[in-house]
């Protein structure tokens, strides 16, 4: 599929704000707020739900590069049925699914409280930023048919 519009060329200023948010998200792992593994799993799971081939390719490659196991990557779409994910990761994935599919059912008070058992206020706000940012990228990449398969991991993180 051919990319419909080079959105970086057309809306450079607007997309720079999303890139700045990505830099902030990257800093969360170096500052110990959220782990790189958790951030990558959340980005990959939201991308799977949204069907964003470009982002699935990107975040799978980034996860492998960061040392994620093949088995956990293979099972991510069926994580509910696997014991390979920690309680915190499971809470984050449940929350990711609820936020990503928010029009199907809002984030319930019960889900919010269950998620709070695993994350501080700071962590939960930042987790929500990770989820909403990847959802934005997914929608942009899908809308403009960004070609999947060519992403290369940048070692500068």
C-alpha cells in the first residue's frame, strides 16, 4: 500500500508536538516512572487492537531489541490466557484495552480502582498518556496508509 500523504511534511509543526510527547514517554523509563517493557507492551497491544500494521511492526522490533521474549510477543494478543505477564502488566493491558476501546464501554470505576492497585497516581496518569499517544499514532498511520515493514530500531534511546 502506498502512503497517501507524507503527513510529516504537511503538518510538521503539529506532529512535532506528538514527537515531543514521545520524548517525554521515552523519559519515563529512564526516570523509573514506567518500565520500557511495560511501555512497549502497551504500545504494541493498542496497535494490535487498532490494526495498525506500521505500529505493530515498530513496537515488535523495539520490544525484541529491548530483550523481550518471542513467546511473550507471540502471546500478547491472547495475554488473558497466559501466565507470562506480571500482575502489573496484566493491569496495564486491561486498562489499555479499556482506554483504546473507550467507545465500547467507558473505564469503569471498578477497573480504575483495580488499575490503581498496581500504579501510583503519577504512574497511572503517565500510563494513560502512553495509551492515548499510541492511539493517536495508530489513527494517523492507518488514515494515511503508512507502509509497514521498513521500520528500523534507533539505538539512541
